C-alpha cells in the first residue's frame, strides 16, 4: 500500500494544501487505507465472479460432451437394433426358403416317383399297342395276299421310273425308329433320344416337301431339290409358336433377310434320310439310296477345327463378368470353366456333378464320373472314371461349395441348371450362355467351351509341364475310349514285379509302385495354366 506522500504525489499543490489544512496525517492515512481496502474487495469480487464463470463454462462444456456421447451411443444402439432386426428377418426368410426347398424336394421326389409309374404304364401300353399293331399288320398282309392271289397275275408298274411297288414313306418310319432305339450290348441305344427327335423333324419336312408317296417313286432329283430347299429355309422354321409351312417361312425369310439353315444342319437332315433309305434298301423297297453323293461344303475335311485357348483368351475369360465380385460363387458360370480348365472334363460331365460324386480315394480328393439313376452316363465306357481334383480348386473354395450343397440335400452341386434341348442336357442353357460370353469377348469360331479340354490336354502333355506323365494316364483322366483298350507298358509291369530292366531307372520303379489314383493325381498336378489365376477367381 502506498505512503501518504506517494498517494499525494500526483495531486495539485493547491489540493495538497487544502488537505493538509483540514485533515491530520492520521486521518489522511486512514482515508487512503479505506479506499484501497474497498478497491481490493472489488478485485476479490471480480476474481470470484470470473472463477465462477469459468467453472460454469467448464461444467457446460462437460455436459455438452456427455450429451454428445449419449447421442452417439443412442444412435449406435438404434442402428445396431435395426441391423439385428434385419438379420433376424433375413434368418427367418432363409429358414422359410430352406423349408420351402425341402418341401419342394419332397414334392419333386413324389412327382418323380409318380412320373416313373406313369412312364412304366406308358411303356407297357406302348408295348401292348406295338403287339396289337403287329397282329393287325400280319392280318392285313394275310388279307392282302389273299386278294392278290385272287387277282390276275400281271406285272405291276408305277408311273415314273418303273420302280417296283413299295410302302408309303411314313409306313416304315415307325419300324425304322424303333430299330434305332434298340439297345446294343453296352446297354445304350443306337440313337440318343435327341437324335430320334431330330430325325422325326427331318421326316416331317420331307413329307411336307415331297409328299407321302411310295418310297420307290422318289428320285435323286427329289433329293437334290430338297437340299436346295433346306438351304433356303430360315433357321427359325419350326421353332416359333405359330406353325408355318415351308413356303410361308421361305417367303417371310426373303422379306426379312433372315439367317438360313446352315450347311451342317442340311447335312444332318440328309444323314437321317440316308440311313432311312439304307433301311428301305435292305428291305428291298428301293433300288438305290437317293440321298448319297450330295455335296455339303465346309462340313467335312475343311470344317472348323476346335483349338485350345490362348493365354490372352483365358485372361479375357477370367476377367469377364462371370468372375466379377457380383457373381454368385455357387453357380455353374463361375465353377464350370475352372473345373474344365483344371481337369479336362466335358461340359455335361461337369454340369451333372452331384455332391456324392466328390469323394476321397487313397487320400486324394476325386470326382467320380459314373452312371446316374436318371439314366445319364458319361460319353463312353471309358468316360466312367475317376478324376482327381486339382488342389487349386479346393483352395478357391470348391470343397466348401460342395459341402454346402450336401447340407442342403440338393441333387446336384449346380442346382441352377435345368434340362433343355432334345437330349434334355443340363448344359443346354449354360452352353448358350458361354457362347454369348465368347462372342461378346470377340473370340473366333475356332474356340468354344470344349477348348478348355483341349487346353488341359495340350499343356499337361507338353514338355514344359511340371512333371512328365505317361500318355496312358492322361487318356484315363480325360476319359478317352482307347485308354481302356491299351495295356500298361511292359517296363511298368516289369518294375512292379521286380524284373530287372537295364533301361529302367530307379525313378521309374518308384513311379510304378504308386496306386492308379496317385498316378491320375500326378497328371492333374502336372497341369500349370499359362496365366496366373491365383489373384483372380474368388479373390477379386
């Protein structure tokens, strides 16, 4: 606190004189003390107010932070509750769909059983009808012979080329098709159902074009004119909802510049008619096969040869939308190209795979291709085989997919495929989809889905493969029929039996001691694709 002199130092002289005249020094000092005491009190009050404001501000800030945290927590809880509700609803929906699938499978099984019963009944009825038809035919033939014997014997000639009397075209078709559907020693029909259906279409076209006449009256010119007509016929003839005559279809095709029947399809029609004419020739109804000797350029020696895929083409396929992140990993579009590339299996063999066809043999995971209860069999007798699964397919998740389908108790590992086409192939729609993909990528006609099989065979048997493998085991993996007919090389047998062979190496002796499944697995593991797929399918 300042002294009296210091307090008055800044006052005017006149004021100092008045203060000295009216107040004693003690009074002056007390006045100064009272003044500064009040000033200090004011300062204390101001400091207290400031501290109180600061405390209130901090409390407000703390409350604001707590409120913000509570809002975040409330928002989080609301979002979590909504997500949990969505998950519960989805789980309930999936459970309902699974239950529906199970119920649908049970209904399908019952429908299949009913269909089998109906099929057996239809087969029995067909057999009875054939038996009755044979009896009626025999009676008609007997009556015809009686009538013929009663008439004067004179040579009978038909107008035109003087050919002998013969049945109408349609009269022998049933017997011919029945013969083509007979089962040979292997238990398979001579003609598959699809080819029978195609032949029936061919015969209907012929009758519409040339008429249902006695077979001996048809000439080579009729066959040549039929060939020309086929090449003018639009490819959609007979495939639209509303039936159209040959003349109507050709007239409409001329107006719209529609695509015509290919040379290959025309040749197939002639092939069916040629076989029918051979049947008639053997029965003595005709003198020559009028469908032989016709030219179909581009369908034999100079036809398009299917090639294997180049590295660039494989790169394009496995970067396409079939292998994008949005593609479902349980569909044939994703797995079939990979399985074909890493095993050389055929399209229909892959499409027909069932969960029970994936088994472990001698410690090796394998596909087992065999006859199915629905009557489907691999392409040849050699096609019934064991194909080890490449480890890369297991790494991509194929085993997990198969196990999930096994738990769902579905018939096949690709339930999205449905039978289609005259042969009711499961790969019918898939083949069309792959063709569309191939065209969209700008690939030539020299490659198709079968090119995966060519690629596998080319690379696994090339000198650049990981390990050299014998041709016999490659053929057995791929289901080549000649593989069943060929014997094991003598040096292998000698190595197994312990016979000394000066040319046999220790590696050969070790190799021949392996089981057949291990040898097949050596073939699969020897395959190395020309591009790196480890960062693409299933990992994009």
